[in-house]
């Protein structure tokens, strides 16, 4: 897929050029996954509103959101005159009955989310997007992306259990108000699909993109 972004003048390099990609995400879980894969990356801060839910399907929303985040990250890189490197972006959402669940606004919102999932199966979707521009013109962002879905069966929960979980502070920054890799794993009876997708970055699919784009990770270094 190819999308256009505005060209800016290139590059007074103020940062080290000794890395392969940017990760445009503040998620510590995504950074940890890339570190464990031994990817040579730097985090690029990209303030992007991921909560502007629309009437489109969850699948279309998360793809569009991730692509727009990728364009925004490239624009930030260009404006700051940072080295021209590929940018990896990702967005994770939780969906049930066609409704999108993002990060909770407060305790009551988190409890309400978790109670909706109680005893039911919901979907976790992550779109991973790899965007790069021509090394010379730096004018056009070419994207490769993949959408990964995992089905999660939740246990039956009480409001008191959900409130106690909120008090751990774990749900605050997580789509769907839970983290499968922490205390929230207690609520997951079963899953179908990628575990790392639920954490926030599907490893197999991300590494397939890296392999095609000649980005080093532990298996191909």
C-alpha cells in the first residue's frame, strides 16, 4: 500500500544513525518485545489520538488508525530532521459485538468494560504497519501492514473483582482494561490465536515483515 505524505527538506542529523528502525509507540510492552527479538531500534515519540472511534468496523478502524499513526510519525521525523529510517507502528483494540473498546477513561469505565467481557468471548486485534520513504526524496510513505486477531474467552467476573483489579493500576493504559501478561491473565479462560498479539505486538507477523524488509532480529542476524 502506498500513501502520500508531504515532503520536507532533509536532514541535519542530530542523532546517532546506528539503528535500523523507529518504533512509534510509547508502549513499554512493544519496546520489550523488540528488545527480546534483538531488533536495533529507537523509540520515536508520536502523540496520536487513537480513541476517535467511528461507525466503521473494528477491522477497518484499527487498520486506518495504524496507517494514520505511521504517516504522523513520518511527519514528526521529517519535521525534527531525524535520520530517514523505516517506522514501525501498531494499534491494538478489543472488540465485542462490533463495538470497539479502547483504553479505560477511569475506574467505573474499566469495571463496565470488564463486566461486558465477563463469561463471553471477545476479539483482540492488532494492526502492525511498517512505513518507509525513498532515501533520496523522503517524499512518499510506502506501507506494509498486517492485521492479527485473537479470540479470548473470559471467565465470569464480579464487580468487586473488577474493582480490585483496577486497584493494581494494571488496566489504566491497556485496551479493553486488562493485560493478559499480568494480573489480568487470571480472567482469561482460553484463547485462540496469537498470545503476543494480545500483549500488543504479534511476534510472528512482525518478524515476517522484518524478514521481507531486511530488518535484523535474532534469527536472521
